[in-house]
């Protein structure tokens, strides 16, 4: 059964990317789960809240570092325009995918398409949330830092978290749908 699941997972051409993708997904899920148990005032305490807060901070920095590795790998393998063609005002891939969707079929991943654009946006969102969280931590660590600025950065971090959480659950749902459809198509003669 485990081999059948692995066969329908995406990124079969690169085990490195597949495992990096799963590790980042696990870290993001852990961040989502423990975020409601974190407290700024618990940083100096040896308590459950203090431990959870430190785990959130450490796994956040780990997520940021792995996200940088992922972005570098993505750009080195497929280039900027594969994921961000819309920034160059090239919407051909998205239009092509919309036509495919309107014909009630799922489009394949390709340069500039919806899947590639969504993956690029997801990685950018991951970095935005992690950088804001890291910047907040740096600001509260230094005594001379502006408390108002640290509060604003924390508020931005929490606001951006909504986007990464939405992306995470939607991406997971689409991934499960993709796996189901791939598995079903492999079962048909």
C-alpha cells in the first residue's frame, strides 16, 4: 500500500524535492498547530508555553532555511519564468489552463500554468511569513529595539499566516485530489 501511495505522489523525478516538500509541509503543519499555544512573555520561562514558543521559533527558522533551499532548487531546475511568468505579464499558461478547466479536465503542470504559479506564490508566502516571524524575534531580542515596531511586525506575521494557512489546506486538498485521480486512472484498463 505504501508503494502505491508513493507512486501517485508528485515529483517522482526528484526524490530530493519530494522529501524537501514533505518536510516543509510537516513543519508548516506543526507551526499551524502550535501557533495558538505560543506567548511572547513565555520566552524566558521554563513552562509548557515557553517550550512550545521556542519550538515555534526554532521550527520557523528551520522552515525559512528549508524554504530558501526549496526556492533555489526550483529556480535552478526550472527557472524564474516557470513559476513567475505572470510577473513578466505572460498569462498564456494560465489562460491555457483555464480553457482546460472549463472543458472539465485537470490541466497538467507546465511553465507559467496555474499549478506552477500557485507553487511559486506558495513559496513566496512561506518566505514572507517566516521572514516576518524571524524579524519579530530579532526585534524583541535586542533591548534597544522599538517595541511598537516589533508589535507591528508581529501583527503582520499573524496577518500573513492566514494566507499561508489557506494555501496549506487548499494545496493539501488539491494534492489529495491529484493523488486520487492519478490512482484512479492507473486502475482503469
